[in-house]
């Protein structure tokens, strides 16, 4: 939806009669230009790298849960096949 709005705005600007368009002003009437501050580049703090041992320790329960989910899914499929054979 944002693109449509931008297109409409662009279209309105382009179709304004020349008398209504803004005329460039003299350079002496422009506001003062702010000086850009030069900031020193600061290196991002290094993240501690996680090793596989950390992952194994943190997610040690995942393997057992995945096995349990697999057993449940397989048992549901067996039950569905049996019901299909009996009822079909």
C-alpha cells in the first residue's frame, strides 16, 4: 500500500502547474549547514562462541522428545492404516 501512496504523491508533484511549483531560493536565505561529526569507529564486542558441547548440554532433552514424537506419529499411522483396512 505504501507504493501506491508514493506513486500518487509523485504524480501530484509532477503534475502541478509551473506557477504553483516551488522556485529555488537564493543561497543566502538557506539555513546554515550543520557540520558532520566524525565519530570513531567502535568495534562491536566479540560474542562468546558456543561450542557443540554447550549445545549438547543445553538441548540434551531434545533427542528424547524427538524420539517420543516419532513413536507417537508412527503409532498414529499404524492405527489409521488398521482403521482403513477394517472400515474401508
